[in-house]
């Protein structure tokens, strides 16, 4: 097995996706957020999804899964009738270790506790 293959086993991809529907008939975006979140959490190879007040955090072992989830979310929001969709996307790729979203938060929390 090549060393490149070994690195792929350690890769972790985290993304935070915030989709803003524009051109809906209401100031509420609950219907669109529900559709987007459901599409993301059912995307193949997405390991973890966390809904927050400002977006959705996702975890996967490969970039393709992240991009598929973003595309699925857009399609889901389109299907609700939104006239325009704006996305804010942040992607973090860790090459040296496989760490979960919870691992990252716990690392900071532990540092706060010891300071």
C-alpha cells in the first residue's frame, strides 16, 4: 500500500454550510432549512450532521461527499420554490489525523478548563 493511501485513511473533512433562500413568500426559512438539512443528512458518505442556529456542520472522509451534500442541499431548497439561493461554505481538511467535530470542540474545551 502506498503512503498516499495511508494518508487517505487519516483524512477528515469538516464543512459548515449555511444556505440562505431568497425570494420566498415569508420571512421564515424553516421549511427551506428543513429541506436542506434532510438532504444533507441523507447524502451518502456523510458521517455526521449537526444543525446549528446559523448553519449545518458536516463530517466526511472525502471531499466528494461534502460537495454532494452541498449540491443536495441546493436542490432541496430549489424544490421549495426559492427564487435564489446564497450559500456560505467553509471546508476544513485535516491530513494528519482523523478527528471528529466533537474531538475538535473537546480539544478547545480542555484547554479552557486548564487555563
